[in-house]
C-alpha cells in the first residue's frame, strides 16, 4: 500500500519535473542563440538563480511554444539597493585649480617681498602690491571654486554667490590695477619734473582704495540680486551671473583695454621725443627706446590675448552655448594673473635684489642696481 502511494506521488510529480526540464532547455537554447552558439556567458538567466527566486511552473508543459517557458524563467527579483554616484572631476576644473595654485604662490611671494622690504614703499610699489593682492585673491578664488564644486554642497546659494563674488572682485581689481600702473607710467613721463611732488604716497593709497571699493561693488552685484538663480534663462556663460551683468563687465574691460592702448601709444611717443632731444646720447637712447617699445608691445599683447577672447565671448554667448567654449576662454584669462608677477614685479631690479638677498644673502654682480622709476617698462 505504501509503495502504491509513493508510486502515485512520483507519477503526479512527473509533469512538474517535465516543466522544469523544458524550462532549463529553453533557457539554454535562448542563451546559446543570443551568444552566437558559444555557450553560456555571464549574462544568462541561469547565473541569477538563488534561493530567493520564485518560479511559476503553472504553464502547460505540453505547449510547444517557448514563450511561456521563457516567461517562467524570469525571476521575481526586487530592485537592488541604490548607490551613491561619484561625481566625475572635469579636467578643465583641474586645470583652473592648478592655475589658481600657481597664481597664489607667485603673488604671495611678491607680497612677502614688498612687505618685508622697507625700501619698497614708493607709489609704484604700492600699485604692484595692490596688483599682487588682487591676483592672489583670484588664485584663491579659483581654488575655493574647485572645493565648493567637488567637496562642498554647491547647491547652497550662499556658497555659490560667495565664490562668484570673490572671482569677480579679484579679477576686476587685477584689471584696474594694471590700468593704474599704466597711468602711473604715463604720468611719470608726461610730468617728469613734477611727478615726484604730485604723486604722493597718500594719493596712491586713495587711488588703490577707490579701485577696491569699485571692484568689491561689482562683486556684490550677484549677491544684491543680479543673479540668475531664480531665472535660469537669463544666465550668462558664467553661472549664476546674469547676461546683463556679464555684458557690463565685458564692455568695461574693453574700455579699459582701449584706454591702455592709448596710454601706451602716448608713452611710446614721449619716449621717442625724449630720445631725439638728447643728441649726445642719441644712439644709446634709440636702442633703449626700441627695447622699451618692444617690451610695451609684449605687455599689451599678452594682456589682450588673455582677456579679449573671454570678453568677446561673454558678450555674444549665453548659458545655452557649449560649456567647453567657456572653459577655453576662461583659462587664458586666468593665465594673465600668472604673467602679471613676471611682468610687473620680478623684472624690477629692486624686487630682484630683495629676492636674492632673501634666498641666498647675496646679490649677483650682473644685476642692475640703478634705481628704477615708474617710467621704466
């Protein structure tokens, strides 16, 4: 009797076993057909079998269609747990951060030399120090922008506006300080006899304060409401600066650049006039003047090449343009702050002397010890 019952149970389980066999066969055929006849690969459904998989074998095993069996081989799996996506670092942002680090190191060295050398207190060195401070802040702003983007939640409005405000103020101050140095050089030639009595340290400090008040005001414009956080359609190429704000800054730069060109042209004319008036030293002055004109050309060209692409692109483009074009114009603009210490500070013999004394305690014999005036380029 017991054997009869067992035999009956075995016979009753035959359809179930046949269903499982047919299911496995159909899965193997599907896997081999999808894999080009090369056997199973890691993507076959059999690899996902586990004890938590539930199967539906209620289909009729006598059905010749493979669709029910393929459907029964789909396990009732729950979606996997989500994972935190790692934000990829943009290579352009890395380049800007490296540039900011280089800017900060260069200008920090210039500031240290000017601060610890009591003899470097003339108006010319005050303007060079102000330029170094602005470029230092610009470099720190680039580093902070990288930190805010990848290490801190940059969705906070305060963080975004703080980063943008620092960059606008710093780079605007850098441009205006370059203009002030150009004006100082022009006045030293145009009013050579009365320059040292008219250009006092107090007057220079007042001009520096005016520059920084103006530039900080420009940096506060996004904080005061000139931003596109609420209206993304009004954004410029630099989020969250509005298109109108970017155009104002770009046009201001173009006016500054035009004024610098005019001043440097006048400096060249005055230099040539002085060379012609001194007949005794005509040959020496001609060589010196030619060298000075070449230096002025290099300074002006470097400034234009760095800033003109970004200024023009800010006028014609908006947030809908590809971001790679923004990076391609911003990076050269930031490189201007890398060049500034070389042009305006490290070429100065007095600063070179201080650097040599600080580094090795001596001054090279080939270093010119002639006092440098503002008219020197």
